[in-house]
């Protein structure tokens, strides 16, 4: 019996920053964030972002926060 071990190593890097970040404050109770994908995804198929909301420094506003994501944009590279 011949044993064979194959490993598929993929090295990824930190993606570059999102591009063209804009903020829409048209309503005092609503904030909309828009951005374009980074130029360099760091080798990742999907890039996710974490958005922190702070009303007062170091105090989350999550009890009052509703996140409504837009339809994800799929891209082919």
C-alpha cells in the first residue's frame, strides 16, 4: 500500500483598502455607506468588512442599529 499526502497551501495577504468610500447622511437617523472593491483582494475570493458604530467613544450603538445590506456585488477577476 502506498500512502500519499498532498497539501494545498494557499497564501493570502491583507487586501488593500476599499476604494471610493462615501457616506450619505441625508437623514439624521440614517447613515449609508458605499464603496468599491479594493484594487488588490490579497488573493481572497471574497472580501468582507466590519463596520463599527460608536455614538460615544468606546460605546457601541448596536442596540439602536439596523443593518440593511444591499445585494452583494459579485465580481470576476
